[in-house]
């Protein structure tokens, strides 16, 4: 039988573990990629633009557009700007205070939360 030092309940263990990972830079970056991919997909759907058409407008392959929509691309500002232009959208970035964090980060901590929103 596996013994653990922490005898707290599983729900608290999960909550604590999730809170730890929410502070991880890679976790945050992954969330931002998914969020941006969802916004691009939504803009495509609203405007009736297919993956093939977006690829044509960007001069990229359809496979690249698939990677974008799967959240497998590390976007540059240049790429996001080109996508927003190809979809006739305005690109806005908002950096907002993290409402979940109540203390100031240590100077050696990585950035823990960035919000990129409003690809409309």
C-alpha cells in the first residue's frame, strides 16, 4: 500500500496541485495558445472562412492552419497580426492584473499570467 506524508483529502490535494500548476509558465502559455486558437476559429466561423481559405490568404499550408487551430503554434506578433488582417479583424492585447493572486510575485519568478484577448 502506498503511504503518503500528506493525509489531507483528495479534493484538497487536487486543488493544491492545480494551484501549483496554474503558476507554471508552460501551463499558462499552453492556456494562452488554446485561448488564441479558439478566438481564431471563432473569427473564421463567423466570417465563413475555411482552413484552406485562411491558408491561401496567409500564403501558408493548410497543415499550418491546422496546427494553429490545435494550439500547436507559438504565435509571434507578426503571425497574429497577419491572421487578424486575413480575417479582417482587429487585434487587441490586454494585460490585466491576475485576480486570483493576492500577493506580489518574487522578483525571480517568471510571469505567471498574461491575457491575450479580443480577436474580433
